[in-house]
C-alpha cells in the first residue's frame, strides 16, 4: 500500500469513526437517561433479582442492559481513540503510528463486544426503533473500526519499512 493512500485511508476512517462513535454516545446516553427515569415505576413490579440492579431498561429485551452499557463504553473509548488517532496519523512517524495502532485495539475489542451483544439483542427480538438504530450503528462502526485498525497497522508497516531503508523502499 502506498504511504499516501494508507495515510488518507486511516485519516478518513478515523473521521468516520469519530462521527459514528458520537452517534453511539448520543443514543446510549438517551437510553441510560430513559432507563434511569423509568426505573422506579417499571422495576417495582419485578421479582427480586431484577429489582437489585440500579437501572432497569423498560424498552427492549433482557440483552438491552448489557448492550447499552457496553455500547456506551465502546463509544467513549472509540471517540477518544479517534481523537488521539487523528493527531497521531497527522504526525505520521513511527512512534505516533505505534501509539495509534496500540490505542485502536481496545476500541476495536469493545466495539466488537458491543456488536456481539447487539446481535444477541436482534436474535432475541422485540426492540424499540431507537435500539434498532443503535444496533445498526454499532454493527457499522465495528466494521469501520476494523478497517481503520487495519489501515493504521498497514501504515505503520510502511513507515517502519521506509525509516529502515532511509526513505527509499
């Protein structure tokens, strides 16, 4: 992969990821707020194990709670990784690309975990339209984060090879 092409691919994917992670944070924040506001009235009729948890999500199914919590974590880690990754990609040297490659892996793993929980929620069925939107965005952002991580690692390999050979490949 040419160095300029990998730089532009990693840069554009980081910008796309930043926007998608922002949407994930907005929707999951709404869902957490909605769950907190409705917990007292909805959870009062539940049996004792479900009443223990501080947030009960009245929309969706039993996979909704873990899906929303892990989506919020993935969104926060992902948008932070996208911000720092943009800075590191703009610097375009070996140490900064190593940092971007290292930071992209936890975001990828949390996003894939959230995607798995979203797929489980789809499998169980009956979700609200806002949750379906969150499921779709989580699936899309897991794919774009995978491509972004791959582009950063490919860029790191190219820049490392160029620095070893004194600028010539």
